[in-house]
């Protein structure tokens, strides 16, 4: 009877895509339906943002007092100072919950994350290598992943301080450290969790969680949103339609 129960439990487990090595295969085009990029914390509707319940565990980001004052200044200047408006890379974890799709290509030794917005391509190394001993400060940090069962755990650090976490001015320093957990809920839904730590900005680590949905529309593809090139459009006009 116990064997029957085990077999039933296995049959009830979600059928998810798997790579040749047996690991979950996250290849595909994904997108959130949340309003997290407008503000990670719960927020009412504003002229520049729809309302949203937030994705922060406990609802409030635990800023240090001086950092909270800076966040308030960022919020006041959000219409001009968000690095996104300069078409800078969105970094981690913002790329995941930004309201444009991103694509994952997966191999045994790494995952490549290609966002529709911007031009910065992220590599998550899964070949057992560690962070470099003498790192730079990168826009996307340095991502090193390993598997815990069917969960991909990614340690990300070595960031610069030039990106925001959302459009509301939530920010970080170059001490940012992110630990991500990617796990399938079913074949077309990923549960994404991240722990965010930055001793220069926050009083303690804090967590976010968001779900990602696979695009399954016929012929769906990323359309490059290289907004940094818009100022050159006048020099390269599209040919007139005949």
C-alpha cells in the first residue's frame, strides 16, 4: 500500500520540461504579470503607475535611516532619474519582474538570459565555478548557480551601484548580494524568489517572490527594445511605404 501511495504521489507531481541531464529546462520566453517594477512595495495607483500589492515579504523594505531618505529623494525625482530612462541595463533582479519579456537559453554549463529591454546579456554559470577572486563591479553582477533538487539556486554579487530596483526609486549600493531561487510550479509557470542583502542600504536581508509565465502565442518572439538608439532614428529613417 505504501508503494501505491508513492506511485500516486509521483504521478501527481507536475510534469515539467527537463534537459538531457535530467535538470529542469527553463528555456523559453517568460514574463511577469505583476506591477512590481512600478514599486516593489504595496502601492496605490499613481499618475505614473497602476496599483499593485507588491512582492516584498512583509511588505516593507528595511532601509537604514539615511538610505530611506535617499530613497524618498529618488522617488521624488523618478520621472527623470530612473536609470531605465537612460536605457541602462536593468540588472538583477529587476530584469525578472520588468514588464517586458525575456528569453532563457539553457545548456548544461550555463543559462543565458536575454532581455527584450536594453542590450545586456546575462550568463548564469552552472559548471561549478566560483565568483572571480578579483572582480569588477558589473551592471548585471556575477551569477553562479547550482541545483538543489529541481530548484536552481543562483548567487549573484559584484554589482555596480548605478541601477535601481524599480521605478519608485528603491535602490542598492555596490555591496548588493542577491540569492535567487528558480523553480517550476508547472510546465509553463516559474516561481521566482530572491533574497536581497546590502549592508550599506538595508538593515537586514529581505525577500521577494513573483511568478513568471511562459509565452506560448504562435510565432511569439522578442523584439529588441534598444531604446538607447532612439536618438539616432532621425539619421536612419525607415523607407517610405509603397
